């Protein structure tokens, strides 16, 4: 392979492009938006820097490897700083729990809830380490191209009861409900329902415990900018603000792309970091695209997100990451994933980057976002132009009651982002924030393949393909896809 086009400059697209360019493949990224980043977009308003997300960086080594491919070091472009505690968890009953990998602090916090659960937690750690080794170390960067590949993984999946949910597995080890939620909520950060998401995703606990939780100085956007610098440093080309309108195909191969501006280019291979339904819908010259669109639309997609960005007068000692659990856990995720009800009692993830990096706000001010998982458009027909401003007030009510009593009086800038924006800006099917829902029958070989089965030089990278969402997941997908492309 001499040349490649990568559609989309999100984490997956950039990681794949860096790998290809480092291997000597002339690589061009074509990005629809005016800035790289995809879901890791950024806005700068009234002196505040607002990352669109994601904001939790784990397994920094998977990123560092992208620079090492060409003999560089990530520290040339990005400064990562540790976040402690990883998360501060808060419940309506007044319980507050700092989640960390410091055993002494963690044991004291767990003993305050249920002294008997520390021994169970140790057994959960061993379980998490096992699924981490099988599901992440061995398989996280391996492409599943055949059912045989899946069958080879079956014994490990069976050993760790992968058909059970994360919440079910956690509940078999610890009894306190606060701790059950503490050890199972992570699946929501990759689009999974803790009550149905495969227990393999318990590996996230091991990933965080060993590698820590990190923040890129200046925001996640600085990590994206660093990846762009590395890609261009080694000779890559990036084209911004020009959406791909067609992936061109002849016979059983793709030949290149055409964009909204009329620009077109040929390449030996095309890879898409875009939404998988949208990407297949772009194919011209083959009926493969529409076949896959129909098949994908029958699958289950992860929820949408309502994200409220706001800048406040004054500083705060609130944790970098706070989880405000609502009064319901199972009931709330049932509303989000099954009934399609827009809950009036949301659980919120609060991102407060200025506690770690004050430069993300004007002097004496703070930057925040509050994220609430909400049903995707396939579950609930919500007119977000009408409901968005109303839901903003629901979220602010929760923050005022639970975290910042005078939040409304201190607001100096505020805006929200909804599933409708995910659809408009990212062509996200049903406004989904994480692509296909991570359930067992939509994982590995059952997920969109890293290489198309019919158009053999068409590839996929990102949350919609193996292994799934989250920074380590999409960066792992880039390694799996690059392995196929360079083989």
C-alpha cells in the first residue's frame, strides 16, 4: 500500500493516520468540521475553554506508542497530569466516596460503608485483572475478521461469564449498593448499560487502577492538537472543513473519495473514522453500502448525551471529576436504554478542569460541564430545540441542589449540546454518542469489522468497530485496523 485516505480526524482517525504515515504510507485525513477532534471538539467562549469530551484519559501508554513509532516522545507535544481522586461519587442520601487507586484511602472509604466488602473487592480486583488480560491485552488491538476468531476467544469469555452484566458480576463480590454503583458506572462512559453490558467491560477498573486517570494540560483538545502536530511532523496531510460526500467504489474495491467542495482523490485504501451507518451510506458504485446500512439500522445503538457547558465567576475546590448519582440507578438506566423516558432526576458527570488547570478559564473563574446520558432518537422522539432549554434547567436544578447552591447567580457563559447536535455535527446515527451499544452480541466479530468483508480495501476505525468507545478503545481500534492495512 502506497497511499491511504482517512475520513475523520477524531482520536481513531488520527491514531490510524499516524500509524500509517509512520509506516511510510502517504496518508491524507479529510475532516468535515473546521477543527480536528471529532467528539473531542473544543469551543472557546468568553475566555473559557470547553472540551466537548471525552475528558477521562486512561492508559497513556497506548497514546505514547503513537509517537514512539517514529522515534518521538509524546511529551514534545502534550503534557499529561494525574487526576486524584479519579472520581468523587455523591448520592442523594449524603454519602460521598472518593474513588482512587490508593489502597489505604480506598479501604478506609469502603470500611465506612461496609467493612465486609473489602475482601469482596479484592476478589473483584482479581476478576478485573483477568478480563483485562483476556479482553484488553490479548484482544484489544486484534481485528476479528471471521467467526473463527470469535470462537478462539470463546473459552476466555466463558471462563469470565461474559454473558453476565457488569452490575451482576460486581454484585456477586460486594453487597453495599453504593459500592455496586461505584464499580459498575464506568460502562456508562463508553455507552454501555451497567445492567446489560458484558462483564468483560469490568476490565476498565483494572485499566484505571494500573494506569491511572490523566488530564491533558489545556484540555483534551491539546491532546488532539498534539496528535495533529505529530501526524504533520512525519509528513501527513490533513484537510479540514470539507465533508466527504462519496466513497467511490468499482467492483470489489473502493478507489477514493469525493468531498462537498468538489475535491476528489484516489488512494490504495480508504478508512473511515466516521459514524458507521453514515459511512456506509456514502458508498457509490456498489450496493454493499445500502446492504450494510440496512443491517446496521437493525442493531442497538448507545444513548445520546445532553451536555451543559458553563463558566462561573469564582473558583471552586470541587473535584476534577464528580459523579452525582440520582435517586434511581436501575430505573434511570431503564429509562435511558429501554423506555425512552427523559428523566427528571438525572445522574450527572461533572467535569471541572480548572481545579487541575486554571488556564482553562479567565483569572478568578471556573469552567465546567455537566453530562447526562439521555435516550437516543430511536428510543425517544425528543424535539431538542424545545426540550433542550428545559432540560438545561433540570440539570441546573440538580447542580444547585447537590453541588453549587448559587450556580445560577455565578454563570457568566452557558450553552448546551444535545443528541440533535451529535446528529448534525457528527452525522451520528440516532444522535448516539458512542455508536453501537456495547453488549456481548455487538462486540468483537459482531461489531462493524475493521475491514469490510466485500470491499476489501475499505476499513473502519473508532467507536463503531472493535473494540469500541473510549480513548483506549478507539486508539486500540486504530492499531487493529493499521495491522490489517499494513499486513
